[in-house]
C-alpha cells in the first residue's frame, strides 16, 4: 500500500508521517516529495528543519521551496526567508497562485509549528491548505516528531488525517532498512491497515516493499509447552482419579437416577420459628374478607 500511496493509486487529503528518534522519516519524506513532483505541476516544500539538504537533493523545476528555516525569527529581515510565526495560509494566498491548478504541499516538520504556535493552529493550517484551491482539494503531507509531544497531540492530527504512516524500527533479520505501519481512510469509509518493510534508494525511490505478515507466514510458530499452574504448591488443588470418581457417584437431591425416579432425601425437616418480643405478628387471616 505504501507504493500505491506514493505513485497516486491511492489518493489522500492529508498524509501524516510520524517518526521518532530511533525511526526517522526524513528519507521517506523526501521520497514522497519526489513522487509528488512527478504527479503535480507544482509541489511546495515548506522547510522548517532541513532547508539546505532538501533543496540540493530534490532540485527540480516543479519543486518550489519556501524557507522557514534559515531565518526563523527574521533577524536578517530578508524577503527570501520567513518566520515561524507567519500565517502560512495567508502567505500562500499572497505569494502563491493556487486557484488555477491543483498542487501538493509538503511540511517537513509540524513540530516546529506546534512549538512556536499551538496544536489547534497547526490543525487549522492543514485543513486550510487542503482547501486553498477552489476547484479541487490539494494533497498535503506533513511530518510529526511524535516523541516530542504528548500522545493527545498525535491523536488530534490522526483524527484529521486521511492517511497515517508511523515509522517503526526495522527487524534485525530483515534486508529492508525501514519499517512502517499504515492506516488509510478511503472516501467510502473503508479503513485499510498494513505493516510494511521497504528500502529507499540513493535517488529517493521506494523499493523492496513487502508486507510483514508475508515474511513470517511460512515459518511455523514453535509449540509452547503447557505450564501447570498447580505444580510446586504447598497444598493440593487437583483431584486424584479416585476422588473424581467419588464425586461422580454422589447423588444430589432432585436429580433423576438411571431408573428415572428422583432421588429422595432421607428423613424430613421442620422449621421452627420463635418470634422476638419486638415482632408485630397479626394472627388474623388477612384474606378473611375475600369470597373464595
């Protein structure tokens, strides 16, 4: 499913990529950006973390890079760079003509927006960037470093995202260098999930995509020995064969025997009740006035 998302077979509104320090997604983000430049006439890359490396690795006429990294607080007062606190949607409306054709927008770090603005503002930015085009929706890709935020922050972005890619640590015995979990919400309401292994080439192409369950389907799990929880106890919780047979031979009351007659109790019992001094006992029959 990862390759279908990259080449456009599976469309999305907002693609959220989550990573952490032991499972980076910068390579995957570059790969997704490259595939977007092949599908759209214009792809806007908003750099909050890695302006220089991204601009050199993905240089193409279809890629427009917006620098929010080199001068984040506008100390240099240059027109080519922008501040973290700028309204991104207003910036796009003023400087980018998005009404003519559909475009793709890539944000290399939502974490920077959250740290300098707030979570609600970042969620609104994603939704407004999708609907910039009047005729059709844009595709927005955003990277979130989930280990920098609380779990509730990631849940908010997962709620508005149509596709979620969570980076995982790759298994040691795997030839692929990356691992991820995918969740894709189709417009029909169907939800697709997958765990996949993949590699990224030097030209930032996704290769060797393989679902994880296919790797382990051929290997049979080892039979685990049953552990007796009653073993090595100071008291006995189990029954011997003789005790089990004696329990079966006991005839319980009101249970039919082999002949079909109910088992009768030996003897009979009576109930004696001695009222207390505080008991209010009415010896008259409460039903005397009834004509029965």
